[in-house]
C-alpha cells in the first residue's frame, strides 16, 4: 500500500509531481528486518518490500526457479485434452497448422510450438493474419484454408473469441485446439476440441498472468508427459524444452504481462538462454539492433520486440515467427535485416504521425483544462502504428489518449492507452453498448476501437461525460513513488547487479525509482534527438553520468538547463553503461526538484 508521506518534502517537481515514499511504515519495517536478517543492502530490501515481498520470501525471491514456481499444467482447464490431442498428432504423424497473432507473443508462441513439432518430424505451417486486411484472430476463410492442409489447427495467442472461425474449421474437417490468454468476450467457442486459457471463467489455476507463450510452454510440458505415457516419440532424441525459455521470456516481456510468479522465472532463466544465442533468429536481431552488451529485458522490450512487431505493423506479419524458427544463420540475418528496415520505416512514419497528433492534442488542451481523454484522428495515418501514437500521447499529456486512422470509407481503426487507475477497456465496452463504436474491446490499460467518422464527435462527448471526474481526480493526485535514496558514490555496479536480482522489472513489478539527493548539476547538454546528458556530483566529490531521454523542450529539460551549476534532487533509475570493454553505472533521469 502506497504511503502519502512526502519524500524529501517535494510537493511539486520539475514535471509537476509530488514525490512520495513508496513504503508505508509497515513495509519500511519489513525492509529493515530483511536487511538485518538476510544481509541485503537497505536499498535492495526497500525495493523488495515495496513490491510486496515478505520477510521469509526474500531469499527465494532473489533466485526464482522454474521448479519452485511451475504449476501443475493440468490445473488449467482443458489442458489434458489439448496435450493428448497434440501427442496423438505426433503419434499419427499428422499435419498441424499453427494460427498465431501478429505481435511478439503470437510470433514467439508460434515458434515455440513449431520447433517442438519439427523436432519430432511433424510437418507444420505457421499462419499469421494480416493486421489490416484480416484483423485480429482467426477468420473463417483462413481457417477453412488451413483445414484443407492439416487435420489439427492450434491457435496461439488468439481463438478464445473466434467461435465462427473455429466452427468453420470443424465443418471443414479439422480439430481445433485453442491456446490463449485473452479475456473472454462471450461464450467459449463450442466447436473447439479444447480451450486452454487461464483467463476463462471456469479456470481455477490462478495463472491468468501468463502470456500466450507461457500457456504454450505449460501445454508442451503436459504434452511431453502424455507422450511418455503413450510411448510416443521414444525413438527421437529427448526434446530440450528449456532451450525455448528465451522465446517465453521475450513474449513475457513484450506482452507486458505482470512479472510475478512463473513469469519472473521465465524471464530470469530465459534471458540466460538468450545470452547463449542458441536461437539464430534472436541472435540476428541482436546483431542488427547493434546490442553490444549481454541481453536483458530492456533489449527485449525496446530493441528486439519492436523489430519483430514491425513486420506485423507495416510489412509481412509472418516474418517474426518465421525468423524465430530458423536454424540457418544466413537466412536469419536476411530476415532480421528486413525487419530492421521495416522498423526504421515504422519509426519514420511514427515520427511524422506523432508530430501531427501532438499538434492536434495541444490545440485541444489549450482550452481551459482540456478534455479528460485526448482523441486524435487523421485520414493519412497507418492503422498499424496508432497504438504507438496513443502511447506517446498518453505519456506527453498524462491522460488517456486515442489515435485513430480513418480509411477512404470513413471507418476509423483506433487504439487507446490509459493512465494507472482508469479502466479504458470498460469505457470502450460502454461506448460499444451505447452505439458510439462499431466494435471495441481491451483491458484497463489499452483498448482497440472501430468508429465511423460521423460518430466521432458523439464519441468524444461520451468519453468526456464518463471519464472527466475520475481522470480529473487521478491527475490531481499524480505522484512519483520513490523507493529510496543513494549517492553517486553508492551507485556501484555491484549494487546495480544485486538490484537486478530483485527484478526483472516491468508490469506489476515496477522499475525502482531512486533519488540522488543534494547533488550538484555540473553539466547539462543536448545530445541525440532531444536527450539531455548530465553530470551529477555529490557532496563528497563522487560523480555519476546521467541521461534524461526526450527531455529537450519539455519541463524536465527546461529545469535541467535552468539549474546548471545548482544543487538539486534527481529521481530516476540506476543502469549500466558498457563502453570499450568497461562497465560503469549511469542514471536515467525521470524527474528533478529543487533542493531546499
């Protein structure tokens, strides 16, 4: 539970936030006991206690293992049916089709299953739909086509809400097994042989935080059990399922699912597998992304994931899944370079679209308090990039935001991103029920919509009527939660590495926010595309280099330039800089305040 206690007395920072101590007195007491009982540094125990880790859990939490966190796969509803059917397909040497989503989770899930089947000599085909022409999930035409080629179709990261498409496949003669994690939007697809989804209402496994790749991994654990019981695949070399943890980790990070329970073990152990570069596709992506240091969750989220997604956004949606199944380094590098080119093209499109969207948003916000939810739209935008634009608008305006791309027929495909505390998916479902949207859905933090141009004004009014009070309250109580303070001298590589063991950080397990109090800002200059490079010096003369990304022209950048030479408080994240064979710590500045 977050305390309202101010941290360092900061009522209003450079970015307009108050700083509060993440730990209430109870968590602070637990942190102190952890430090005394287990010998961890105070700052590390504050990070653990601030994320709900108990005194007796600390040691095990710092070293998550699959063995201790892996549930019994059969605790998931329909798991035994699904695994038995896949085992039977392997025994009968049936052809199998894999229908996946066009994002990283879909690509990784498809690749995990494909690699498993290929190991046993089972012919399989991955089908990824076109985002623009086919939309999300299985469609009847594609499923009928696949049913002509395979007797078993496995949908991964989709299928839970595709009753008609699955019925079409069944009529065409194929069995369908669904491996998914998305919320159910209606009745389960009755024609599916099995629907393994920890988020279906009758699933009591408690594994709803898994992404699709995690569900696929658990399914293969159970499939191997079923194969052993049936004596299937005994003549083949043993399959090393742990070798696919890199793909499970990639999907878990990029799908922004909560990093708790089994997900933590997937990421921690999967990153170790990824560093060994056994998957030539991942290795090729790391090469084209110019990653010159050991792979970590940041690289998955911001360098490798976006390149895989670029195929689904503006190119061939199947490129990412195909790349992750390859064993030929030359072919892998060719596809990785194509994805890198598409990502550069996507970045250029995003820059142009964002400039237009920000101009529209700032015009809206210039009037009084502005709308509670920012809605931007354009006829020339690419529908595959609107989600990225919405995310940037949300960051800039600190309120929920939508970006909508209209086609020539006046139908808009839009995407929205929310702020913490406001359920955007619920608002969108309400708009669908009231007839303001053709269709729409999502979850608390993100949503997708289809809207007719003529109803855009009414939709804006609906959003304002139903969101203004809550968004206004959330914005009025905005704060930055601080985990603790340290000095430049204490910001060592050893401390960073120990704090990383308390990770990985992401959804449900936020990156530690630390403060360098009373440090003098001795250098602040613009570098790259709107970043600020700074140097901070503590009272004892120790210094640390820092970066404030995309800060130029904003309140944080203005504050840093204005306070050059002054003693200030700086809040941010501790990170590492690898350069010329040496490793040093650096600080990513998120906010700053005057030192009173």
